[in-house]
C-alpha cells in the first residue's frame, strides 16, 4: 500500500474529513485531497504531523513498514530493555517459575507498578 491509500484509509478509520485533518496538521483540505490522490507530496514536517495525528510511524505511512506502531521513545525502549534483563535474571534465580505465563507476567507488572508508585511518592 502506498502513501495516498494509507493516508485515506487512516483518515476514514478515524472518521475524519479532509478538512478536519487539514486543520490538525495546518494544511488546506485541497492539500489533503492532493495527498490522497497522489498529486501532491507532503514535506517532512507535514509527514511527521500526520504520523503524530494517527499515532503511526512515517515508515508505515510511506509503505516501507507494515507495522503501523511508531518506534518506541528512548525512555520506553530503555524500560523494555530493563524489563527483559529483569525477566532473564528472574528466570535464572527461579528456574521453576514460568515467566511466560500471562498470569505471572500480570502479577510481575503489578508488583513493578507498586514499587514505582512508592518510589514516585517518595520523590
């Protein structure tokens, strides 16, 4: 799927008119129509705004990726890496615990949330 098709699909999925999308990204309805018809190409700043409005990656908009999820922000990526390290350490320390079990993971996340909440209260 190319940019014009993805843009129109996302806009319709979000039940937005061309005019509404244009207002959100500071371009005219005519520009949105041009993007969707393939007659115009947005500049990089506008492309970034479109990605933010629909919470998708630019690569997805341009058809270079099939996963619409935007890349993790640095802090989110760091948290995911730390969580993975924590799980590996937990598996080493408690080899009999199935950390892949969704119920166990849910309980782990709840425990982590409690620790983080306590930490934030102390700050």
